[in-house]
C-alpha cells in the first residue's frame, strides 16, 4: 500500500474519531448544570434578538441582554476550564488533517533510512575525503538538479557506479528523503537482494506481471535500487525480469535510480548487452562514476 493510500485510510478513521470526540466533549460540557443554565439563557436571548430584528423592532435592550448573557456564560466556562468554542460544533478541516497524517507517514518512512537529511545543502563532506571533493560536488549537484527538475526531468534515470563504501547509498537516501518530503513523490527504495527475492516469488508462484507484486515495482513514481550486482542470480529469472522492469518504467518515463559497485563492463558481463544499453541509455540516463575511498573506515 502506497503512502497516499495509507494516508487516505488513516484519514477516514481519524476523521470519524475526531468527529465523535468533538461531539462527546460538547455533550459532557453541557451536562454541567451551571453551564447548561447559562447557555440556555444565552440562546434564549439571541433568539429574542433575532426575532426583534426580523420584526424591525428596537433591539438596544436585547443586544445588551445578549451581551450580558454571553459574558456570564464565558465567566462560568472559564471557571471550569473551558471556552465558548468548546460548546460549538467543530468542523474538521479535511485538508489539514490529511496533510498532518501524510507528513506523519513521510517522517516515519524517512526515519527508516541511514539518514534523515532531506536538504542537499545540509550534506557535509567528510574532511578525510577532501581530495575527492569535485567528485562529490558532481554527485550531489546532479542529484540536487534531478530533485529540482522533478517530475519534469529531461533525463529521468540515474545510475551511480563506484567503489564499496563511497557513499552511494547515503546520497540516494538524501534524494529519496527530499522527494518524499518536498515533492510528495511515491518513492520505493529497495536493495538488490530484496528485488531478487520479489522476482523469485513472482516466478515460482506463477504470478502475472500485471498483478500486485510486480505493480509494487512499476507503479511508484520513483524506484531506487541499491547495490545492483550484489544479489543472487537466478537463471531465466533475474535478467529477463530486470529487463522487463527497467524497460517498462523507461517506456512510462518513470524515474529509476540505481547504485552499483559494477563498471559498465561488469554490468555487461553479468546482465548482458541489452540491460547495459537500457541502464546507460544516454538520452534518458544521468551516469555518475564515484571512485573514492571507503568512507566506513575513515
């Protein structure tokens, strides 16, 4: 279930709960005899005033009566820790409530990653990697540009190749967070092992490619595959399913972002010419090479 779908579901549940709680609160307040009496006098006075206005009669005394009744009601409410607004029907702002729920789910999703940073300006380069500064500026510059242009990217796909521990996963996690939080994109992030497991389940269970398991890969606005090349290879499964996934998203102009430790030759050797061509299609793909030290040991 997508974040949007989950937000809608929770919204309906919470909306009904909020309406119930509001009505229950109003009833509890009105059960207080002193409040009920004061509220009754106020409502009676406002009715008299409305009637006099409808008849074009003098209303000066009645306006004072309403003001006095309201003043007395406010006094009693304050003594008991309430306000006049607590007596009124509270119209639930659907947009505000839905936005609140959506933002809660986004924050939960971001918290699962290796960083919660969603602003490229807040990414700090490890001082020990100063000699690779230009490479990282190129990496984050391209990702920031992709983010700014989304969803109208001229090149919707990105492949980042580089040595182990060079910060590829961290970088695409920042992009994922930014897209979720600031663009409200549906982003699916999974490591290559998870992708391989999905392919395996689809194949052995004879699941149609138009059914839910495959749709969870095809429908997201942005798909991020981390560490392509580290997953187990299944004959007649991994390569044809990966090709179908990449090609279908390519044809739908849906961004697919991939990180890998493999070079172009390595991709060709493992996955073949067809997948290499799809992944590195120059008109549709931003290709970034990151050859740096392993940050994990700095």
